[in-house]
């Protein structure tokens, strides 16, 4: 069946494009998926819709034979896919540029926050009793995976005694920190 242009056919342009949509939407979607396999089904659906909206809004004569209609829709779909790719690329570039601009500020803020946190923790450690303070100072100088054994050897105490002292010191430090401005520790 050949479609007639609006001036030679009793159907409106919208009715013609609606018929095309019912007949060719699946073919256009498969064509777009073949062009860019990484597109989600939603993105393909959006591009198909834009293709037919463009066909509806175009000022040129609509093709009348089957092969020309499908070729016209594929060319239009390809243009829509290219425009979408360019738009997404521009947005990605803008976001990447924004992230590059933020990185120094965020890094400086994180460094400042880390320094403040360390200062508060050290202040709270200084307020602990001497036993807790000493064991936490020792903990700072050993590797975490070897902590209890190394401290046991260094201080001449059993591993169980070290575990108990470290546990009590950490609990006392947590209590001190809960009373400060630092949360979620």
C-alpha cells in the first residue's frame, strides 16, 4: 500500500505517520538496536518516538512507497541517535569538568575533616586513664593483623590480657567520643 502525501490524500499527515508508527515502529527499533547495542530498551523506545515525531513535524514531502518510507524512517532514526549521542557526550563532558573543578575543593575539605577528626580523637585519648592511653599508644605502632600477638610479646602479657585491655580502652574512647561532636563512630 502506498501512502499519499497530505495534499494528494484525504488523510492528514498525522494519520499517515500514525499508520507508519503501527507498521514500522518495530523495524525502526530493531534498526536502532543494531546501530547501538548498548542502548537500553527505554532509550530505543524514546528514539523511536522521536523519529516519528520528527516525521510528523518535517516540512518536506513524505515518501509514498514502502522502501522509501522505511529508508526515510531509518535515516531519521539514525539522525536522532546521533543527536542523542552528542547530547549525552556533552552532558558527560560537562559533568566530568564539574567533577574536576570540585575535586580539589572536596579533597581539601576531606583533608581538613580528617585532621579535625584526628585532633579530636587524640584529645579524647589524652583524657583517658593512663592504662587505656598506654595501650592505645602501643596499638598505633603495630600492624592490625598481628596486633595482639605483637603487643603480648612487647608488653610481656598474655594475648587474652591484651585483648581485654584493648577492648576496654576502645570502649572508654568510644564513650569519650560520644560526648563530642563526632557521630557514627
